[in-house]
């Protein structure tokens, strides 16, 4: 079930709407599943953001987490000093500072995370298109990228040493 968030100004007009594939857990945490490489958990009770790996672990996960937390630090959502590895394998976490002034820090976190995911998605779409193009190219190559079988071009005898060649050396032990 997607979570729909309206960001409303003081006058009551909608500023922005975001739509994310997210769920709220029993204890009040918010899990976001929109990113292709990782899941993101916001823990309002502990004021933390945690990035969790999806099923497949790969080399790009660390770089993705690094980009996300750098984005969050630049937008002022998390403290730079609090970004660290989590207690689970391949996780990263950071602390959300207390909000100065009016507003809800969790809604602001969700808004900034939606902007990060929005920036990241074209990269992953291009990667999927590239993989599909490579598969198509290997399975159905262009006419100038393959040759048909031609018996004139393929000799019956291949290699430089004929079979059962008797010469000196230890290789004669292995040939019968």
C-alpha cells in the first residue's frame, strides 16, 4: 500500500504531493521500497534513517548508500557526524536532528527521500535498458556481426599437432 503525503502551507494550500511505495510497521517505523538497490527505514521514535539492502547484494550498494546519505546531509536532514555503518551487514544509518521551528521532521525526511529516489531512477532505467540491449544483441546479432557455417572455411583437421604423433619427450606417454 502506498503512502500519500500532502505538504500544505500555512494558508492551507497544497505545496507538493509525493507518492511512495511505503508501509508503516506496528511500532511506527516507515519502510520505503521505491529504490531498486535498497530499502529505507525511518525510525521516528529513535530519530534515525537506516538503509537496508534488498535481496541481492552487489558492489554498487555501498556507493548508492553513500550517495543517499550525502544527499540527505546536503539537504540538512541528517547530521554529518552521525552517518555510520549499522549493526547489520551492509546497512548504513544516520540520526535525524531535532526540528528548529515549525514543521514535521518525518514529513520533511519523506519529501527529501522522494526527491533522491526521483533523481536515481533514470540511472537504473538506463541500466536495465542497456542490459536488455546487450541480451538482444547477443541473441539476435546484426548481419555483419556473425557468419554462417561454411564447410569450405572449416577444416576437418584442427590444431598444430596431429593426433597420435609419436615424437620424443614425455607427451608420448599420454598418447596411445
